[in-house]
């Protein structure tokens, strides 16, 4: 049943209420400034604040959760971000993170997410609120399952205890598609809804249901293409559905969280715990990419140079690292990017490359680059698109310790009309998408694992005790130690499921960095 959200003003009270003893008692013992439960319901406050809480977790706005999910794990594994803190001896980027670090991208994210999700599902029948709950659960959990493999999903809705069973990643994806399709249908049915009831709580599209439909379809397209190697027919089917229903095509529809304050400024500008990685800087330096100065700052030591830190390098001095390498540009009013038109268009280009028209794939590839230039406010997109000579550069470490004498890749920018192997143009698509979606570390890492692109520098160090092939990097995160000790039976079953789903060649077994998740099956680019 649809609810129409109306703010009402109560003009008066009945005479009987004013004269009754009970009424007098309640009046004397009630804070006149306190909002009542009925008033909160009328003003959509109860449900609306829970929707905002869920939005806050799609890309975490709380600085510590964001740092662990994006800056310390997803970002380094994507070739986006490296650390500068010399006292951090146990890190994700060196594959030996501490027990405390391991729980943040898993337990902390899910604990924060499921409380408002359960409350919305249990307390309201408002279609828009339910659509938000289902959409944001998928938006959060697809990042968690892509990072770990099997995760709690079906049992996590009603089970608030610590003994929660895990679902296989294949099952999680099946359930996420069902839940996402439900959300899409609810948004579609409410596209004519007056947005004013949600403007105070929706910090992305401010109640515009047509834009939410486009984002939900774009998310479905992203998830569909993730299955391109493990279940290509399902991938094609779901991607075609999403494209036909309408995805993000213009920057005006980009999904980004407009928080009161972008708290990542603490991480990058105040604490200065990280600098941009050598991988993405070497690609953009080699391409002489006009977006570079819109995304990054020159180094403190050389105002004319952009230089990245080698992911996993030994930090000799925080001061040296902060001054020698480039920082990302982020301000307190910068929105948190979720999904941009460039990503959706690159995904459509890949769909056409695999199952449609090569000419259409080329057009979409070029359009995606133009959209990225437009989003960043950079000029020169047409010249960039036509360039078939520039390549990523080799890495020269400004501090001299971690230089790599070879390019990470020889991929050029211009589309290759003569290519007979789709890998030639696929590498171009994924590489340019990787640049365009920075700083979405978890997504960049997932696409690297799925496709092998972009080609990254070998990990600088492996402190895992030999559990990682430095050329292939981490294939997943390890579960928190608390799962093994406090949820032991379900944890053991999860590892057993993980082993059964790890069918990609070269995969380890068990709760390891090199155990490949269900969709990670493409042969390595050796």
C-alpha cells in the first residue's frame, strides 16, 4: 500500500482532554519541546533517518570505516592508494593486516547496515522506504561479498545474534538480483511521487524516483557484468535487462552522497595517512591525461611533478612520503561518489564488445571517456580519445627505493578497429573505466580481479608468509578472527563453501588472500 507523506498541523485539542485528570498529568509530565512518536511518523522522521543511515554506508561516510574499506584495503588492491605511516607494520597492502583491522570491512559494515535495514522492513509498508532498504542492502553487501566470497545474507535479516550462517556467493548474487529487481519495480511505480517527503533524508537524489531507478539499473548492470566469466549467459541476460530499463547516461544523474561534511578530508588532508598510488599516476602520466590535475595535487617537493607511492613499500619516514608523493584532491564539500555516467557507459561498451556490435562498443567507449572529462571539468577529450601512441610510463620512485624499470602495460588509448581478439579493446575499456571511477577502490579491485585489467605493478612486499603471488595480488580479504572463534561452525562451513566455489586456476583453498571468489575465474594475464 502506498502512503502519501503529509505534514499536518494539529490546530487544537478536545475539551475533554484538557479537563481530564489523565490529560493534566500527561501535560505536566511531558516535555513541550519533545517530538511525539505520532509526529515523528507523520513527518517521516523514523523511517527517513534510517534511510539516511543506510545511505551513509554505501560508500562509508564515517572516516574510520571509510579508511579501512577504501583507503587501507580496496584502494591499495586497486592500485589507487598507498599508505604513508611508518608505524603501521601490519597492513592489508603487505598482506599481514592485524586482527583488529580485519573486522572493519566485514563486521563493522554489516553491524551498522543491518540495524536500520531490519527496522525499515519490520516497521513500514511505505513502498519508497522499502525500495530504499532493499536497494541499499544490495549496494552495501555486493561490495562485502565481492571482497570476501560467501557472506551472511539470507539468515542475517531475522538473526541478530552472532551465530549467523553464510550463503555461497552464487546464492548471494541470486538473492541480490531478486531484491534489486523488487527495488527497481517499486521505484518505477513511484516515479510520479512528490519528492518533498524525502528531500530531508535522501542525500543523493533528494526524492527523485526516476533518478533512483536509473541508479538501481546501473548497479544491476555492474553486478551483471561481474558474472561475465563465471556465468556468461546469466550475465548477458541481466545486463540486457538493466540496459533496457534505463541506466545512468548523463553526469546530471551521477549518484553521489552529499554528506554534511566529507570526512575523508581528515584521512587525506589532516592525518595525511595516504598518498596516491604509483599505478594510476604512471598510467595518467604516460597518457599526459588532462584529468590528472583535476584529480591529484603535484608533490610538495616538486610543484611540476605528479608522483605516486608504490603500494606496499616500506615507509621509511612519514614526512618523506607525504612530501614526495601526490595527494588526491578532496574538500569538505566534495560528494562521495557512488556511480557515474562514465562507468555505466563503459559497462555498456563491454556488453556490446562481448555480445553486440563492435562499432557500438567503440562509440560507447569514446562517449564514456567524454563523460569522464566532462565530470572532471577537463578539456581535450577528443585528442585524448584519438591518441594511439602514448602508453603508461615506468615507475621512478622519487625516494629511490621502489623503482620499477618496466611499464605496467603497453595499452594505448585509441580504439583498435583491426583487433580480432576482444582482449585488446577490453583492456582499453577497463583501464579507462578504472581511471574514471577513482577513488572507488573496492570496485576497481573487483574489476581487476574479474578481468586482469588494468595491469598493475607487482606488489612491493609479501609479508603473508608466501600466501600471495605478488603478480596476482590479493584475490579476497580474510574473515575476521572473531568469526573463527565465536561463530565457529558457520565459519567452517563458509570456508568449505569458499573452497567449492574457488574454481579459478591458481587459487588456493581456505581463508586465504589467494583463494579466488566464485566469479574470479578468468586465467591470469601472465
